[in-house]
């Protein structure tokens, strides 16, 4: 069997400032120079005819899949002017921790405790979300590949030790004492990210799901399981000064905070 040792990736640089203007790939090294005479990319062709450039090549990679991986990573990282197709692939550099639509929030200043209380929010329930899969098969939160929204909701809504008279029964009797916002938080202090922000249905504490394996462990009733970005908090980092420190034991997996005083 003949071994295919081809498949190359190449870049065109501006000779004056070394900026990468185009990234391409081809089975043969000659593919790299074909643009200089006639290219499918007219903008690149015009630029090559009018400017001084440097052509550099890497490989052979031996197979097309590897070449695609290298090309995709380079295009996503360098954002060359003349690459018309910049679709995201598994090999592209991408935001770590949140879906693409929330990446701009990761780059903003972390939120302090007071900034979590939007509109008329008085009490918030924060729950710890780790990267570990639970025994009931609910998935963990992987920063490099965040779960889909339904899996995130399934993870943050249950099961929390809130079924005692101290919490659930009190909230049934007086809805004004109930938290109205559920925040799923992953990471350790200084590196914490809000992965879900869900509105709590304070009228439904009497009909929550109860764990069959753990006494007083219940689900949190939600108003809208489809909206994980209540008050536009999803994707923000938490400031270390917010002092959100979860514990290892069961009751330490959640924190209740009040606008005026931590509960």
C-alpha cells in the first residue's frame, strides 16, 4: 500500500511587517504557489500581484485531517484578511468556559456581590457546578466543551439540601422570604464563572422533586427552563472579593445571599 506523505499547510505573510494575510492547505506543496499566478481568491490574487510577500510552508502531515486541524487553528488564531471561510470547527481556538455568544462578558470586569442583585432581586441561591459527572449521570461542566442548556439546567436545579423547615417550609409559608434567582457557578474563587442564571418560581416550592436517596434534598422550581440568562448574568466572572466559597460537604454546595446580609 502506498503511504500518503503529502498534505501541507502554508501561510502568506506581508514582507514589511510579517503579518499573516492568508492560510491555506493542499495535498501537494505546489498548491501553495498556485495562488501567485491565478487564485480562486481574487482579493488574495490582487494583493500578491501588488505587494511583497513571504511564503512559508509546514508539513507534510501525512493525512488531510491533520492538515485541516492545523489550518483551522491558525485561521481562528490569526484571523487573516484574505481567508473568506472562517467557520468554527473542533480545531478552532474558541472561548473557554461559555458559549460563543457570551464570550464578550468573560472579557469584562468580574462582578461584585452587589452587581448580582438586578431589578428587585432581594435573595439569590448560588449552587456549585463541578466538572464531575454525578452518579445519576447528570453531566459535569467542562470548560473546553460546555454542556447544552438542558443539561446545564438539569445540573443546577437539583438536588440541594433545602427541604427542611429552615428553608422550603418557610418559603412555602412566606414567598417573600424565598430566593428569586438561581445562579450556577463553576470554578474556584478568583476563577468563577456564572454558567446559568435562572428565575425561581417562588409559588411552586410545595411541588418540587424530592430525592429518593437523600433526605431533604430537593429540586429548585423554575419559571422558565429555557432562559439561562436571566438579567444577563450568564458568562460573567465573579470577583474574588465577592467571597463566594463553596464547601465540600453537602450543605456547603450552595450559598444563600441576601441583598442586605448573607444568610
